[in-house]
């Protein structure tokens, strides 16, 4: 490095030019290994969290629409949706089916919502939860599969684990 006033060569670490006494400007150091920087996980974590919360709402909304439609077809079985031409025909022999499907979908909704909220808050366990939730959701066509693949692409590689750990540190 050279002095900007007299052109004299300056050794690294010197604060003033030995020839003219001019102060040496501070040069920013390169980022140390392990320092925080803008990573792939950082770029995608906000989108993932919003998508998981939206997926939870989408799942619940879809089931409410399905219950309304089925209530119209199979009136009398779906509680206050008691209209329709067939009474309770397909479900009179398996009365446990609709409550079972409802419980599964509410469980999936809660799991997706918790995953989204954990990713938003950068919880230390959110990456593992998101990977597990993605594997459980991957067979749900179309939106579930797309979201699961996106989640796995962002969070599954081992480098993503290190990037997420750097992201959650204060």
C-alpha cells in the first residue's frame, strides 16, 4: 500500500505515513470464515415460512369447501349440512370416515402452521421440523408436492444446515 499524499510505501498495520505523517485510511478486512453473509437459505427462508402458513390455510379451506359440497350430496350426515337427495347413503356403514379424515386434515393444518411460524421466528428446531413436514407432505398433489420439493431444495443439504445455524445466531 502507498501513501496517498507522498507516494511512500507503507507497511501493513501502520497508522501514519513514515515520510509525511498523513493518516492511513482503514481498509475493511475480508469476511472471516464463518462470518454471516447472504446465503441461499437466507434468501428463501421468508418465502418458505409464508408458503407453509398459506398451505395450512389452503388445506383447511379446501376441507371446508369439500364438507359443504359433500353435505349437499349426502345430506343428513354432515351435521348442519342436512340436505340432499341421498340421506347418508355412502357413510351409513362407515360413520368413522369423515371424522377420521377431518382429524388428519386438522393435524396437517396445525403441523404446517407450526412449521411456518417456526421458520418465521427462526427457531433452532424449525429446519428439522420443516424437513419432516416436507416429507410428510410430498405426496399431496400439486401444492403439497411443490412446496415439499421447494422446502427440501432449500433446507435439506448439509450446507443449508450450517447456513441456517448462522442465520439463527444473534
